[in-house]
C-alpha cells in the first residue's frame, strides 16, 4: 500500500477492543466508516462495544493467547464483515513492582498476552492478507519498548520483544503489500495504568489520542507512530546512549522513581485479575 487510503468500508479487527485504547481505536475507525470487529477476553463487553458502534460492527470473545480462539475471531470477522484488511494487535496487560517479588503467574500472563498474543495474531493474519493481495498489521506497543524503568521489568521486556518482532517481520513482509505499523504511546489514562503517573515533564495521553493516531496511520500507512510525536526523538536518543548515560537521563526525568513509588494497593484488583484471583 502507498499514499493515503480511505478507511471507509475496510474491515478492521481489533484485539482488546472493549475498553481503553482498543475501544478508542474502534470508535475512531468506525467514525471513518470502517467495518469493525471487536475482540476482547470479556465477550459480553465486546458485544456491548460493537452494539454502540453501530450495525457495521461485531463483537466477540477473544483470548489472544489461544490459537483456536484467535482463528475463530478472524474467521467470524470475515464471515460477518468481509475479508480481513487490517488487524490491530492491541490487547495488553501490565504488572508493576520489583521483579524479584512479582507473582510468577502474573508475570507469565504479561508475556503470554503482550508477546505471544501479538505473535499469534500476526501469524494468523499474514496468510489472510496475502490471499487478498495486501493489508496492514498494527501493533500497539508502548514507549516502554525503548526504555526500561525499574519496577517495570516484565512489562518493558514484553514491549522490547514486540518492537524487535515488529521490526523483523516488517522487513520480511517487504514486497508483500502488507504494511506493519508499530505504535508507541506514552502513558495512557486507562485501567492498565491505574496507580501510575507520567514522568517529569510528561502528561497523561487520552485513549482517543491513540485512537485518532492509529486511524491516521491506517489512512496513511507508516512504519512507526509515536504519541505524542515529540517523544520519538527523546526515546530514540535515550535508546542510543550507553547504560550509564541512559541511567543519568532516566534519573533526570524521574524514571528511576516513576514505578518504584507506586502504591501496590492501587493496583491490587487489576493485577489480581490477571491470574483469575
């Protein structure tokens, strides 16, 4: 794909689409006329979200860590709306706290959803997109793919992994007319980030800002999207530094205390839910 393409009429499937960033993306592309499939671990919430989007949307239960569930989601999308044109791998979870004290089951869940879920979706989408002559995969990652603050080790590791995966697969798809877009939002005001706060000099990003940025990147495909745009230079610069300098920059912006000071009680319900507790 090249240039600007209208979203109107295109089939867009979104994982983790019943709330937060995923719902904001669904709303943004639906407003532009897309046919939207909302997948979420909470099937009832996915159905409610789709109903609110209108008759050109469907919602269904989706466990991104389960290959059969993901296949059913994509098959049902094609049956209900038409051949898949854009897959948005958005589903993600996060734990906060010292790595040594992390619940192993919760940490494993982060890697299963954030890494394996994206790999699963990408693997299943590629042949479908090739069959129709092209399309797009959008991986909603995080600014944490470029930095690694203390007390965010597992989450940062998962996002670094998806960044590397996206960079490699993008090159593999060169010539297939399949675009791969990596999206790097700063801290977004969602349930996932409950109890945390932006770094010094930063601000909360609202979900609709990410939704609009993703919709724009579907209309005009590009390899990377940073939200807000100005963090691109900061993240790239910091990632290029040696460890000592990187640490000094992180301390200057308060990254060393950003997550270490989070009250575990503010996140207890969210993180307990990751393991079904």
